[in-house]
C-alpha cells in the first residue's frame, strides 16, 4: 500500500451511487428495491470493497433508495476504506466486481448501474450530476432493453 502522508487519515469513506434498472419495485412513495432475481438489491444489502490484491478491505451496505424513471437508485457509503491503493474493486448485489481507481474512490466518484444490457457500467460523475442524470441513464438502459 502507498504512503498516505502524515496529513491524511489512514482510511476514507467511499461514496457514490448504484442504479438498478431491472426488476424494480417501489417500497413506498419514494423508496424502492429489486425483485425476483434482484431481490438482494435493497437498502441494507452488503457491499464489499476489495484491495488491489483482491483481499477484502472493508464492507458496508446499500443506503437509502430513490425510485426514478423505472430505476432504483441507492446511495452508497462504505466507511473505513484503507487509503493508498492504486485501485479498488467494489461488489454490490448481482453486479459482480467493478473496478474503481484509487483517486476516484477517495473523491467519492463511485457510480455504477445494473441492467441486462447496458454500456453504462461506470459513470464517474453520476453523483455530481445528481438524480436527473441518474434517471437519464436508467431511461437509456431501459430503451436498450426495448430495442430489438
């Protein structure tokens, strides 16, 4: 692991968003979760962060959800991620492992989607662009599923 320097804490909080574009159901006026084969995609579901060697660095949970344009968008916040890795792998339910550069992770730029056919696996500035951008990505993923 790289030297973090004397002025930085040894860990950081990995933040971002996970958007589920398949098998979504509302849980209340604004919340949502996955259904059928995506039923593990719900508030509180486990997230695992792996270090560059593939070992478990830390674990966390999917945070609050918001239903938008047929998608379920979850906040992600994983505390105590060891600082200084060149990259991290983040595993969310049914998504598999997705790679994120160390600086991107430290800057809170985790953003991933899950849909049966979607080229939008990583959208680094999804959180910075807000829920409207996330909804646009979900619409695009839904359009791709509808295209013959």
